[in-house]
């Protein structure tokens, strides 16, 4: 099928096959979403700088595409991706049949100069309109339809009947509308009633011209090319010689005039030479990007990378894994040993003989209580648990005690912060040197909003307490 146009018209070797044109169109259509994806990934890392660019990606891509395509049309005779496939654009002569085969064989350079687009600026801008403007308009209309019309259309089809019509009435024009509301209503009406037909006609016309071009019934592979009077051709020897001569002239201009010190470096960075060099380098960047993409695709899909990684890891002596939380485990074991030793010596249940946790915000010690000797007792009041309630840390308390503790108004907390002796605590000072009670405000945290044993913050406050059904 690729050689069908050549078989139908063996005299026209410059006519590309339909599949060459379709391959070029497919490559051109893959560039915008690929760049958008790369930009979206980079925006996650640098949102401060790239978020606005991503939000206006379509407009910025259209502007950059306009600059690049204009440069390639004026210097290489075709678009960016068309030049990659060795294709060009040329005008159709107003002759019978539009062909001058004898002149093309005899004087190809003169024919090329006569048919190239850069001789007429209007032809260049017409082609830029169908190369940049039409795809941009199509992307924006498709995006608007998917956002504004498609959700309501699917819901109305699913609801049906009166409910569907009531849902569509949400887009009705409100009373006393503003100009912006009128424009938005007209735009939605166009997308809902007119754009589906326009979209179908767009693809149907492309199909008709593609079939006509395949069977050599027309010289245009697209209806837009027919509108601007331009066709796609293969580049010949005259085109490559002209491009090579233009490249030599640009290199000579960049090198500068000999005998003038510093002119070579200044000429290299001069905007008149740097900008063409930068745009021309895209001819090398595109195939390199395609090769890199295919290489990564092969690397991640083949078994070669896994085998190479496995062989590289065979001779490595990995250190033993570091288990997080070893310090907590050691402190917990030491605490358990201290509690057991205190039980053996008959020491009362006191929190002053333990190392309290430190708050990460105020850097003050947090008042906590030790675990009870048995699970039947509440760690706060040391009385049998009447209504069991579990904290988010897993410890079980009496509901009334843990509720008051998290609220910060439990009697044990208040006595501790005042520095008074109570039934639960023993004074830290020796009994021989008794002193007056000293307030601990500003020196300790009373544990409000925290687990009474671990001192960890309870998410949701008292809402994080859960009753335990026994």
C-alpha cells in the first residue's frame, strides 16, 4: 500500500505516499502531549515557577510552534516534522493539471525557486494558519466540550425523561444576564448543538481527501491544503543543495570577518546567528529524543536490565538493615525493668521517678503517668475501671478519667501543676527537707490533649476516645 501512489503515477517520484504523510501527522500530534507531560512532572518539583506555564500551556505551545514552523517554512520549505521525514510544501501552479514535469527535470533549481513558499509572505502565513491555528482551535474546542458539555450530556442520557431536562436547565440563561453570561451561554449552545456536526464534517472531509489522495484523484492530502493551494512533496536533490548552501552561508556569517579580533566569538553569540543555530539544532534534537524514548522503552520492557542489575548486586556486601525504633524498644525495656524493681521494693506508683517525654513545640517536659500494676486499674486514678475507653495509643483508661485528662482539668493534673501533694504522687524532695509547694506552670506541660501514658498527641481531642465493649 505504501507504493500504491507510485504504481498509479510512476512519472511523479516527488509525490509522497499517504502513509508517509500520516506518519508525519502522527508524530506532529504526539509532540504537544509529550511536552505537557514533561512539564507536568517538572511542575510537581517546581510549582512556584512552572504552574503558570502549565496552566497556559496551549497558548505558549502555539506561540512557540508558530515561531519554529515559520522558521522551517522559510528556510527548509516545510514544517518541523515534515523536514524530519524529508517532505516539503510547495504551491500549485495555475496550469492545466498543475504540473511542469519537463521543466522540473531540466531546471529543477529554477522550478524550486518558483514554487517555494517564502517568495510570497501570504502563502507562508496561510500555511501557518492551518499548521498552528487549526490544531490549537481544535484542542481548545475539544477541551471545552469535554469540560462543559460531556458531563451534562452523559448525566442527561443516564437520567432521561424529566430529570434529564431539569438537569440541562442549569445551563439556561438567567434573568437579566450580563454580557459575559450571554457569551458563555452562546458558546455552550454552539458546543452542544453545532460543534458535534462540525467535528464530524472535519473528520469526514479528511477521510475523503485521504482516500482521493491515495488513489491519485487529488493532489491534496487534506482539505486545508486545498483551501490554501499547497501540496506536500518529497525533497529532491535541488532542495538539499539549496539547504546546504544556505547552511554554509550562515556558518560563514557566524564566523565573522577575518582580521577583526573578538568578532568570531561575538558573532557566535549574536542574536542574528544564535537564534538560527538554536532552531536548526531542533533537527538533531527530535531524532535524538525518539531514540532515547525507544531505548528507555526497550530497557524497561526487556529482561536485560534486570539481569544486569542482578549481576551487579551479586558481589555487593550489604550491611545489616537498620531497624527504626531500637531506642524506643530499649527505653521501654528499661522502663519495664524499673517498674518490676519498684514493685519488688514496694515503691509507690509515681511519675516523678521516670524520665518524662519532651514536647516538640514548647520543649518542656510533659506530665505523664506510668502504666498500672494490673490491667484492671485505671492508670490515672489507680481505681478499678468502670467504663473502659481506649486511647489512640492503645492504652485503656476509665472514660471519665481520660476525658478529663485530655480536657486538662483532671484533679491529678491540677495538683501536679500546683506542686501539691496528693494521693497519687510523692514529693520529689526529701521528706527531711520539706519546702512549700511550688507551681510548675511554665516549667511543665500538664498533658492536656495527650495520651496520659505516652504523652503523644491525641488526634481529634476527646473525639479520639473510643469506648471498649467488654
